[in-house]
């Protein structure tokens, strides 16, 4: 990679990497430096050839990964300072995805894309079930979003969750948060049908409690 890459792109990637590291609360995988260098080099080559690719996840990335997207936007300023080329928000979203991918400890980019896709679909199930929009600025929304991300990552990695909740507590949650539990059942059916994921009682309980909190008025 280095043999075919301008020092300028290495400097850009280094500046973005250091900026992201100063902002994000999680540790970045070292491979991010290489991934960013490669991505920026290819993106600038495309721009010079008049080719601009649309990022189909732009809306979701802007919405669900706000910090990463803001870093992506700042990265566009860094790239412009070095090259004089101004890229669009689609590229900011692509850089943000690299940051999300780094959070997943070096998983491939497909993992980051799939996590975003699943989270988006689950949130839509909640919104359609309650026929309401969610307060995206609330702390409960942030907690729910974080839970969904790691919940999805566990399933994609095929990590089994140990059963810790007994039947009595499960039934208590089921009865106390009846509406939220019905929504969780819809999510469970969707995941089983589309991904062959089977939720444990623990996951059913955690999802139910999060859904109740995020929709409670």
C-alpha cells in the first residue's frame, strides 16, 4: 500500500486518525490508519476522474452515529486543506463507517454496514408499533441505540448470551410492560424470519425494558 500511496494521503489519514482519537470515547483499532489511507487515496482518485459514489446509508449514519459523522465532516475540511478538493457528505459518511468499523475491533466493513442496517430496521419496528417518532435527543434513546448496536454485534459474531433471568422475573416484565413486550415479540419474529436469530429470555427482557423507557411519555 505504501509503495503506491502519496505521503500527502498518509498525512491526511494521520490527522483524521488523531482527531478521531481525541473525540471518541472508545479505543480505535490501529488498522484504521491503513484503512483511512487506502480509502482517501481511492476517493480522491475517483473525484479527479469525476466519479462520485452515493452512500446508501448516509441518512442512517448521520442519525445513529452522530459523533462519527461529525468527525467525517471535519475530515472533509482536512482533505480540502491538503488537496483543494471538496468532497460531499457521502464521503463523510464513508469515513464515519470506518470509525464505526474500528469500534468493532477490526471486523470487516460488511459488519459495520450490517449493524447499521439491522439497528435501523429494529427502530422502525418500534416506531410503527407505537405509531410515533422517538425522541432522538433523550438519554433513553441513546441507551437503547447503544444496546441495539452491541446486541446486533453479538449475534453477528455468533456469541451466545448466557441465560440469567428466571421464569418468574420474565413473566413479571412481560405483564408489567405488556405493550413493550408485544413490540419485542415483533422484533423477535423479524430477526428469526430474516436472520435466523433466536432471542433468549434475557434479550427479550432487556429489549422490553429499553423499549418501554424509550417510548414512555
